[in-house]
C-alpha cells in the first residue's frame, strides 16, 4: 500500500530479476526487511516488471524463528523509512 505495489505476500516466494537491476539497488536492510526492500527497489525505484505467483503452504516442520511483534514492528519501521526516503 505504501508503495502502490500489488503484492499480497511480501515475505515469501522466489524472486528472479535481471543482474543489472541488482547492481543498481541501494539496499540497506538486514534480516527479514531485506526481502521487502529488494521488492521495493526492483519495482518502485528501478521500474522492473513483476508478477506474483501464489504458492501452496503446508504446516511448518520444527519451530519458527519468527518473533511476531518484534519482527513485525521492525519490518513496518523499515517500510516507513523507505517510504520517507
């Protein structure tokens, strides 16, 4: 919504893009926010084409490393910083 990019799931999936886009990206994020920042850079700033292909989800095997509130707040703050740039 912040970047007018029609993604339904910003945290999963496989991304394929041209090498020249990667060379032009100005990435600053670490951790989980890196995935979002790559998508924002590729589509918003560098005007790359994109398509989202839904994938089926299964039950997770083992324990999750996600800390819902901390990771969610961190991602949101990073998105806001990116938007204000």
